C-alpha cells in the first residue's frame, strides 16, 4: 500500500470535515413593494418547487432565507427560470386508495397557502406549475386581470368499481377562461400536462389577440443536469475460497479506493432516477492462516495483494425531500480488471512460498447495492456491498469476494 494511494483517498474523504456549501447561480429577487435586488440564489436542482430560497448579495455573504410571504418572486438568470409568489387554494388530499376508501368526501384536505410557482408560459394569460411535497403536480392560470385559477385534476375513490377515479375538473375551469376561442372537444382531449395546457392557452391568445400580438414567453423545462466528479473511500473485503479438499475465509484490513464518476438523470424530475458510471481503482490486501481439512494442526500462511480497475454501472433513486439531506438507494453491476499483482502465495514454516491460485482470472464480475444520502449540492455519502466472483479459475475451486465500502462522492 503506497503512501500516495492513501493520500489520494484521504483527500477524497475531506467532505466529512468541510461545511456543506450549496450551489448558487446569479439571480434577482423581487420584493412586494416593487424593489428588486440582484445577487446569487441557491439552486440545488430540487425536483420539487422550492418552499423557500437562500439568497446572497455576493458569494461570500451570509445567506438570507426568503419565504413566499417575503417576496413577490425571483428569477434565475443562468437557467432562465421565473417563480412568482401567489396565494392559492390547493387540494392536497392523499391519493392513497386505502385512505380515500374510508374518507368522507367532505373531509378533503384543502390548503389556503402562499407558494412559489414556476412560470412556464408568460403572456396576456400565463401558466404556472407547482410541484407539491407529496409528489402531486398542479397547474395555475393567471388571467388578464391577474386573477388566479388552480386547475384541478381530482382523484377520488369509486366505491362501485372499488378503484381510484380521476375527475378532470380542469377542463371545465379551462372553458370558463377561454370561452368560445377553443373548441370544447379540443379541451376534452387535453391531458393534464404542461404541453397540453400550454397548447390550449396559446390557441386562446391567438384567437383573442391575434397571432402577431401574442406577447408570449415560453419556458421549456430545463434538462436534468449531467454531473461528474471524484469519489473515494475505504472498504473491508472477505474472501471465501472453496476447494475440493478445503475451505477457508480470510478478512483484510481497511483498503482504500478512489475514482471518478458521471451521473445522468433519467427523468425530468431532477436527479430522482439516475444512471451512474464509476471508474474505480481498488486494492485487496489479504493475509492470514487457513487449515486444510485433512490437517487441522498444520496451517498455511496466505498472502494476497492485488490491484484492480473496476467499471461500475449503477441505477440510483433519490427520495425527493426538499431538505439538503436526501436518502438514496442503488443497484448495479461492476466489472473489475486486475492491473497489478504484488502477492499471491501460501506457505508453511517447513515449506517455501507457492502460488495460492494457479491461472487465476484477471476479471472480476460483481453486483452492487448501496444506501446513502445526498448532502447539499456537491456531496454524496453511501455504504455499499460489492459481491464479486473472485479470481479462481480452477475446476473444483471457487472464490467469492464480499466487500463493504464507505464511499464519498464530490460533484464538481
């Protein structure tokens, strides 16, 4: 184990003693009195509409927390995203079939609250989107006079069919806004999606104001970011070696690992589902004694010291909490390639060293499962189990590798 290798691993683990800084981008906040202030707004690529924002006048300044009650809205300059503060009534009733089946229809959970909603279509009539903590999405229309209409797509329990039923009230609500400018059949065929609702509103604006007078600014939802960075950690490995005549298990000490990774989101819900590719350098250093079944009093001394480069492909789910700490879970596969052999031997006091495994594989296929958390914008920490096929390549012999890692990832 080289000192350089340990040093690199230590540097990758510095997150345990550093403060967690968010990711800020240039933006503007708008006060209720009409004043505005430019600076930097935290953007952690949440998959929910923010319940609050952190704002700094400069990157070195202390962050100030603003709630929807404190602002008229805010704007991200780099990603061109606008949010407006508005007072609305939302039906946030559970969509669980079990709970709805026993709930009285008059007991729906209607909340009158002030929220931040993202503008996805700006014109004489505007469309806003709000993602609630429960995972339910809402669309809100602002008319020419500034009036707000929440478009409701209500889920109820149908006791006749013993199943959930969706009541598309939003179609009637849209008709009241657009009048005769949009055909009723068109609205009846409109899905409760950003694309469908924007199409209806643009048809209405074209009808009422003329295509040349439509003052429309349309926000195309930003693509989920591709992230990359460094990773490092430590692991403990246990080998099980089964042979026709004997069997043994040997544990190793903590061994470091370092690497790089690329993380790409698989859905528009930022970073909820993601695919991750990791290139990992790992080392295995095993030493101990084992006893042949036919001679328990005469142990062998075993020494194994091998280095691998491993490519991991992991599917990962991050739970969409709005806090900076988000739990995540992942499953994947690993393909390890041996790049250096420093030791592979067994010996007795009465005998010299001999190769432990003759003609071993230099390829180690494994499967991986992990649990961990995201901390802020830049840091991930996880504990993972990596089970590999090992390196035996002999009829009648099997080596199974069990490795438990504590891994930290730093996103650039």
